[in-house]
C-alpha cells in the first residue's frame, strides 16, 4: 500500500527535535527518515515549515532543505509566523509567500494556532486564505493540544476553524491532529463544513507496540473510533505521523487498526493526493 505522510517535521538543528526522534526510536537525519519511509511504503512526506527562509522577515517558514538540493520525496506547507508580520512588512511578506508558492515543492500553508496567539479567523490571516484560494492550495491549521506550555489553547481549539471555514468557503482547511483532545468538537466542525478536513497525526507520541497501546489506552482509542464512526467521512481524513514525535511503523500500525480496512487506501494515500493538488505521486 502506498502512503503519503500528510504531516511531519524536519529541523534537525534543534536539540529538541533530535531528542524527540531518539525517544521515538529514530535518528534525526534525512538519510534515516528516507530509509524508514521507503521501508514502510511512504512515497511522499508533507512537511510543516518551521525554519525562517528570510531572517529579516521571519517568513515564510520552511523545512531545513536547500532549494537547490530539495529531496524528491518531500514537499512542504509554508509556515506562517504571524507574530513577525507588521503593517510595514505585510506586503513584502505576502510577496515572499507568493514567490515561494511558485516552487513545485510548496503545496500549502501552515497556521500555528495556539503557538501563535491569534485566532484562526484573525484578519491577519485573511490575505493568506485569499492566496490559498487563488492558487487552490490547502491551509493546514494546528488544532488541539500544544507541545509546550507557552501555547494558548483558546486559539487552537477546533471550533476556531469554523468561522474561517464559513468566511472562506472555497478554501480547504485541514485541522491537524484532529483537534485532539477535543474530538467531539473537531468532528462537528468537519461534518458541518464541506471545506474542512483533518489529518490524524499526533494522536500518540513515542515508541510503542500497537497492540499494547490499544489495550492500555482502550478508553481513549474507543473515543477516537466512536467519533470517526459518527463522522463517517473517511474521504476527509488523512494519515500523518507528526514525525519525529512518534515511531513511524508503530503509528502506521495503530492508524490501520483505527480505520476500517476498506478505507485504508483513501486515508493513507488518495485523500492527500486529491487535496494537495500540486503533488505528483
């Protein structure tokens, strides 16, 4: 089965990244990640940009690859550092994003709601949504828990996506991490809005045996299954790992058990291929 990993990260210059990879049973290197992807049938990784491409703007944020030597099995969503945008540099910032979006490996935008202290429908983001509509690329939004205590959950709650989805009905929004732990709210936002999707990344961290996790966290797993079944829109869900936070083979095994077998091809491959229109795999 071919797999597209719709949500991963790559910034090995960070010590936290390196330690997260070790805890998950991985190494923080492109060589290692590429070999793990190949061994598990992952033909493409969609990375979330975190490193400033232009220091003086702090935008857009990209993966830690040089444009000249971009790996063929990776694409990226351009990360938006909303805090760095000012009235004085807004136009220059938008020009930089539009220029980056012309490159084939740039397939969407990433809003770091919660880490950035702006609501998803803040006017600051509106030019990005308009550009996303113009170029027909999706906007991935961090929803749910944040990885550090500095994040503010009121900005990353999945209900914050609803207003943006209504105001920009022709933009496709992807709620990263299925809004976990607000699974009920995330399900309703996806079910209600035709233009809202979700990736299933970040539901678990670390290195684990899927059977052990299913038994130990039975209640949590059944909550996920319950709301996935209630949603019953497997055409709106995508596999993602949130690497390096999780062991990739283990996570694939877990998601395979959460998703009914008849929808595996859609969730692991077809939905991401359809949503991210610029990818060619």
